[in-house]
């Protein structure tokens, strides 16, 4: 299996969108009642949180790789 870098921002965005889908699927199935306006703050807040996490992750990776240039300075 090929290895890839973990992207927590995409994980959070996907989780929030799946949660929103589950809420509305439960509403459509008659399990509970979900108001239509619940999706707006849930998706907006989740995407903002995912963006902030992705920004912090990118900065941490750049900072960690800053010392590893691969070239010998001598």
C-alpha cells in the first residue's frame, strides 16, 4: 500500500459533511426532525475549522522541513 501524508483538514471537512448528511438522512427517514437551517452553521463552521487546521498543518510541515534542505552547505 502506498503511503501518503495525513491531511487532518480534509478529515475534519469530510467528517462534518458526513455528519450533516447523516442528520438529514435521519430526518428523511423519520427518525428525528432536523430544521433546514441547521446545515448552514454546521457546514460553514466545519469548513472554517478544517481550513484553520489545514493552515496550521501546512505551517508545521514547512517549519519542520526548513532545516532539511538536502544540500551540504560546506
